[in-house]
C-alpha cells in the first residue's frame, strides 16, 4: 500500500497511517486485510484520496470519512477511486 502526498512530504505519512488504523478498526478488518482492499492513500492538500482495488461498500467509504475527521480534517474531504 502506498502512502503519498501532493508535495511528497514524508511528515504527512503518519497521518495517513493513523487514518488507516482508525478506518480498519471501524470496518472490522486487520491492516493485512486492508492491504488487499486498498492500493493507496494520498493526502492531496487536505483531501484524503483512497485508491481501492475494487468498488468499496458504503460502510468502507464512511469509515474513511470518520477516520479523516478524527485526523483533523473535514469528512467531506475524502474521495474514492477504483484502480483495480
């Protein structure tokens, strides 16, 4: 799983990792299971971009909205793309 940001700044990676930990807890999956579902997370100027292996269930997308809010950003600042 890739953790990236719009500017390549490595100090953003811990926040993406925190969002992943929170979201996996909400979804009820392990980090290893999440690695199968998710290809990457990107912080794009405060918007969390979640790249999925397949179309996510609404519960999964909501988990990332809640997680991103707990990381200090607005829930609406999450986008989801399916990259296969």
